[in-house]
C-alpha cells in the first residue's frame, strides 16, 4: 500500500519542502532508498550520501537541511529529531501493511471456562489460557503460547508465538513479548542443608508495566516472597535473564544476553550493554550506562558510563599480557625494591657529594 | 488457607516459645511481615530489625534468640538452621495453597498409543507425548510440552509449560523443569572436511538424576556417543547451556547464564556463578566455587573459590587501565631496563666510595 | 540394525585391511568400543590405546597405521581424514537406525488453507503452519513448532519440536533447527525521544542458507529495513543471539552462548568461541578465530586467533591482581618517577666520576 507524502506530514507534523503529492511505498536507508521511498539523515557525517540519495523524500534536521537542501533533488521533511520522526514514519507504514487480525479464539486454542477473554482479543492456534486469566481488549496471543492461571494481560498487548506466562503474573498495556520468552518461572532460591539444597517456594509474581518490550527467549523470574517489577517503557532485548525480586526502572533499555542477578535494583533511563552482568542485591541509580561485557559487582551510585572487560588482542599478545596480569604483585614488588634501592643510592650519592 | 503455629512445629520440629495457637497465613521477610505471618532471622546483622518485626512468629537460632528473644513481642521458633527451617515452612504453606491438579490427560493433548502414562499423572492442554515414552506416577506435564520418543520421566517430576525433551532422555523423580528448557538437543559436533563441517550424529542421551531442578530456557545437550549426566540434587538456574558429554556432580548449583562446554566434568557440591564459562574437556573437583563472569580455562584440582573478571570502572578509567594492560610487556621492559641501570649505578657508586 | 564392514567401505571409500565380512552394530570411542563396533584414531597421541582397542575395526590414517597396524588385532580402514570418515560412518549408522517418519500432517496440527505443504513433508502434533507458508519436500516440522505467515522452508530441512519461525523468513535446504530456536523476532531498534523509546518496526527478514544448523534456544532477529543473512553451511550452537542485520559468512561455526550485535559482518570459515561477544557494526574478515569469553570491540581485518578474557586465579590472588589492574596508572607514574630519579642520579654520578 502507498500514501501521499502529505498524509505522512499531516499525521506526524514537521515542515515539508517539496511536492506533497509524491506517492510513497515505504522507508529505506540512505543508500538503498528508491524513488518511491522515504529515507532519513540523523548523523551529519552522512550529509554527502544524503545529497546523492535516490529517495523520494528525506527526513532531516533544520541544521542539516542548510547543507543538504541545496543539492538534494527530492522533497525534505524538517524535523526536530529526524530519527524519532523516521521511527514514527516506519510505524505509520507498518500499521498500513499489517495483516488484519480478526478478533476471536482459534478453535484449536484451549481457553479455561473461568478465563475472561475480551471480545476484541485474538487467541491463536493451539494457544492455552488457564483458569482465571484475564485477557484485555485487542490483545494478541500467538500460536502455542501458554497463559497461566490468574494472569492479567492489559489492552493491546501483543504476545508472539510460543510465549509462556506463569500463574498470577501481570503485564501492562501495549506491551510486546517475543517468542520463547518465559515470564514468572521460579527464582533460584534454595537453603543449604548440609550440602543438599532445599527449595524455597517462589510465591511472588512478575509485574510488568505499560509499553514494555521483551525479547525472544528472555526470562524474568517471579519474586521469592515479594514481586519482581519491570516498570513502564522498559525495553529488553533477547536472551536476557532477570532474576527474582529485581526492580528495573522506567525507560531503561537492556541489550541481549545481559543477566541481572537477584534483588538488583536498576534505576530509570539506564542502559545495560549486551552480555553485561549485574550482581545481586546491588543498586544502580538512574542514568547509568553499563558497557557490554562488563560485570557490575558493587552498587553504582553516580550516573555515567561504566566499563570493565579485558581488551582483545592477537592470541599470542594476550597470552603475554594475561601472564603479566597474573603476576602484577611481582611487578609491584619489583618496583618497591627499585624504589628502595634508589633511595639508598640517592642518599649515598648525596653523602659522597 | 491458614494454620495454627503448633501445626508447623509439630510437622517441622524446633523449639516453640510463645503462643502455639496463633493463626498463621503465610511467610514474609522481616520488614514486610504482618501479625498473621511467620518470618525468620538467618543473618545476625538483622537482629535489631528482628526485634521490631510485626511478624506473629520468628524462626531463629538459639544464639540469636539470646539477644532477640528479650525484646521481640511474638512467638519464637528456635531452629538449628533457621534458613532451612524457613524454606521448609515456605514449602509447608506452598503445599497448603497449591491448586489441586486432577490426574488425567487433557483432551487436547496428543499421547501416542505406545506411550505409558501413569493413571496418577497429569498431561496438560496441547502437550505431546511421543511413542514409547514412560511417564511416572504423579508426574505433571505442562501445557504445550513435547516429550520425545522413549523418554522416561520419574515419579512426581513436574514439567512446566512448553518444555521440550528429545528422544530417549531420562529424568529422575521429584525433578522440576521450567518452561522453555530443552533437554537432549544434538551436541555441537562436526568434523572439518576442507572447510566444510560434516555433522557427527549425536547418539548419546541425557540422564538426569532425582531432585534436579532445571531453569527456564536452559539447554542440556545429548552426548555424542556416550551420555551427558546430571547427578541427583543438581540445581540449574535459567539460560544455562550444558554441552554434550558433560558430567555434573551431585548437589552442585549453577547460576543463570553459565555455560559448560563439551565433556567438562564438574564435581559434587560445587557452585558456578552467573555467566561463568567452563572450558571443554576440563575437570573441576568437588567443592570448587567459580565466581560469576569467570572463564575457567584449565582443570581445577583443589577446592576453593576461583575468580577472573575485569574490574568495572568509570569508562575513562577503564580505557586507561585497558591500554596499560595491553602494554604490560612494555612496562616489564621498562622495569628490566631500570633494574639494569640501577645495578650499574650501584656498582659505580660502590667503586667511587 | 547391523551391517558388514564391506558395506561401509563400499559406501564411504577408504582402504580396508582385514575381514570385510565382520558384522558391525555401531560406533564407539577407542576405550569403550566392543567387538561389534567401529572406532577411529584421529590424534596420534592415542596410538597405544588404539592398539589395545577391542573394536572390530578402526579408522585411521596411513601414517598412524604404520605404527598401530602391527599390533592391533581388528580390521583397519585407512582414510585420508579419519575424523571425517568417522563422522560419515556415524551418519551411515544414524540413517540405518533412524525411526521411519511417515509423510503427512498430524490431525492435531493447524495448517492454514493458503499454506503449501509438500506431500512428502511431515507436520507434527499441535504444530501450526500459518497463511502462505511454503514447506518443501521431505521437510520435518516437529510437534508444537509454529511457522509464520509466508515463511519458506527448503527441501529436507528438519525443525525439531517447539521451534518458532516469524513471518516471511526463509530457510534453505537440509538445514536443522533445534527446539526453542526463534528465527525472525524483531531486532532491538528504538529511537530515543526525550528519554522514552520509540519502536522502529523491523521489516527486514532472516534469510538462512542451505546446510545450516541452528542450536536449541538460539535466536536470530529479523533485519530492521534490510535482511539478516546466514550463509550456507554455518553452524550455530545453542543459546546464541544474532541481532538484526548481521551477516554470517559461509561455513563459519559459532559456539554456545555467543552474541553477535547488530549489523556485525562476520566472514567465511571463521570460528567464534563460546560466550564470545561481537560488537555491533564491525567487520570480521574470513578465517578469524575469536576465543571463548572474548569481546571483540573493533573490526578484525587480519586472519588469526584473537583473545581477551581475564585469567582465572584463586579468589585472593585475583583480588590482588584486580586491584593492581585498576591502579595501573599509579604503577606507570611510579615507573616514570623512578626513571626520572635514575636519570638524575646517573648524571650526578657521571659528574662525580
């Protein structure tokens, strides 16, 4: 499906310079965009590429337009934040092209008679809704997903195929949960009785706010006695592990393969890099950025970026530096010995002079 | 549901001081517990909080009771290991509140006619039991789980929703397997034929002992020619990868996101921290503790704690230390040069004196 | 089922020395093989074990046969690459012992009327095939797997149970996808609008070549605007994350728990170790080997092995070396001070002499 450029600007705002009637079929990157697509410029270093783009129209800042506008042949949309404008444009086309999902429960789905499924919700093939679950308006439950007892899912939330939600967990409105995600499995809680592990039943829940996105195969454990909480607007990539009783502040983004250990508290507007690991029972304040591959062992109480991973090198060079890292105490001893010798030498030399 | 405090002590032992008839509805942490809940004190540093707890009763050691007992207003249960006693109390309430699961096979489940399912077992909606599988007494198979050909599952084992067990694997009694776990997928075995990888069929099984717990989205690969073995009482958190032909000793606990490479042998009573990685074909003896985020490259033949991750720092500080780590050989050369110069100087100074 | 040794050599080649009519029931490692099994020797250091093996026959190189052949009592198959020959032998037996899978769609599976499923394909119990999907000849779709709208799956590809393929993705021929794998979930793409994250719809696909193997619970995200590409012969272990718009070159092997961030381009014939992490938007050329637990932050433009992880040590030793790593700038300052002092001393000593 296509639109006129005018429709886009009428809907999203911004200042249009050029032909408002151009027919647009979609979006594309600067280099790939064709004469029927919209593109965007958000990084000034691609200005020259922008002037040469074949795109029908370009979204850019007023600042970049001063340079690009002179030589670019297509229409321009001036926006205060071109990347955000591009994201909304992409959403506009995605909505246009989305397959229509009819409301209703697929005949192969199994819905417990005590569950409440809104008339406008969709429940896919072979999905299972257990007793007492409440499925809100416009919710989409993908094929093969299993919604546990007494789960609540807010309006317009989209669960892809093969998602699992354990009993009593709650998900807000407009959330997106990708396939293979498991919400509400037992936290890892055991008491050690002479070497053997005695399970501590995990009776807390997982509470997930509005507008949260949860990636494929990500796991969020239920709390031990109280709840695990994911605040509104949090974005979780794939294969993340969030342990019991964690609290993730609003609008924090966590990249793939990260792990958050039990009872860790992460503030709002943080970012956690891929494969970063956050230790249990620590606090990270708002606006902290933990780099990829970094293990945060202690609380971080000051905003900023924090990093800690071993620098990559050719294997032979790494072997040398790793051996020296192991022996840094020897290095320190050598330096101390040198300092002592030099002190003695200096004294001696002074005496002699 | 509620109980009298007496019922708890009658069932679990310990010395009760105070009103045996108090009505108890559940458990809660020291600070959150209300007058109808039991709490516990396992760490002496929370003694003052314990004296102020609103809980109806507290589980604590005789040693802590000497201090806490004087001012705490509720009932006290003296136990030799309060944390274990608390775990058993939590299990007591969990059993009380557990929804009753009727035995039987849900009409939407698909059970092969050659599979044997105990009369007392439960098979959930849209679950699949393939040919020749044997499902023991009181086993719970969650909705959407797929049990492969000739799998054996021991009595009272609980598989949550959307678990996958490949053909011929065996799980012991009273095990718990969380959603998304995959037991028995092919190990990663290939022979390299001039750059191309030739698959080595993986014909071993996975053998899992009694009382093992396996976390959400954890994967345990089948052996190449012989079996992958998880001994009794092992506890595996979420998103752990255990490769083909590993052997994990009894009562070892492994935290989330850890990876155990092929043919590694880990002893009994070990603990492996979150995101730790154990190299292939190495041996780790009993009672070894590998810290989070640590890569164990060689065998560990002596009990103790082992660690190896780069310390986190503000990004700028990390950049400096990382650059220096890369150049440690230069540092070593400088020290050697200094040592040489000083030796010469010392000799010269001695000559002069 | 069993075969005569002759049948194996007729099928796979190699030079047979000994009784061609021995009956063989399977394969086994050197130490475990019995008189009805074939074994192999690929590492010369096991020559002595080879001479003592009970195996009916051994696969080995001409070079090793000079030593082993003299004293080993069974039949020998001389092969140029014994490990590859062993892999093919294992495949030979696996094919012999594989349960016969009848073609057809299980009555409990849900196949959209607009999907095309080849007559020779198999669709397992409670699997779901959505609108417009095309399932090729001899394809196996495991129980509970969900194949999205307009997905294409090439001939002879095998999807195990509980696999999820999102809409529009394509998989080549003879691929193997293990349980819990999720192909085509949304990439992690958001624009930041004053602290809140605005989703960028992910409209690219995942394109997977022929002969690719994908491990259990591995996730491969669809591209943002263009496609994520996995070339032919790539082998992916379990729990790997491949982000949007990555490109993985042919015959590259990636071990478990590795993560490849967005738009990374990895060459052909590479190997990426377990839990290694590849940064976004970097390029790794052909024939690069990244060690386990290593984070590759920048492009690698020269073949070779690259490593970077902190060496494991006893915890107390690590604490010391980690403290020193944090303070390497202090070490450098001390060395500079020493250098300066020594320079002054040297000058002074020269003056005095």
